């Protein structure tokens, strides 16, 4: 029997999982642990520059470019907001 075995199966990552991973890496240097999907990322400790880095990482991960009119603070205030933005573009 060819193909991957059940032992090779990996859980499929959802867009939210992928975005949460990007944000968690950005927050790790701040000593912030777990965050919820609706936590405000600025309140959690991300600076404007770090949010730009999150935005760039999300663009790279999902192979998309955010249109200029979508580059507003509300679209990057939480994992949920970023997830909704990505969903609107794919």
C-alpha cells in the first residue's frame, strides 16, 4: 500500500491556528503566554512595528497581499480580526 500511513497524519492547521502561531511568536519576546482569539494585540504588548511584522508574516503565510484600504488598525486588533480579513481575501 502506497501513500502516507496513519502514523504520518498531522492535524490540519486552520487559518486561525496559523495566525495564532504568528502572533504567539511575536508575543513570546514580551513574555506573553496564551492569548484568546479576541484579545487586543496592542493591549497584549505588540508595538506598531511588531504588528507590521505580523501583517507581513500573515501575507507570506497565506500568499496574499493586503490591499491598502484594508490596512486599518481594526483589521489587525485581534487574531479574530486578522482571520476575518484573510477570509475576505482568499
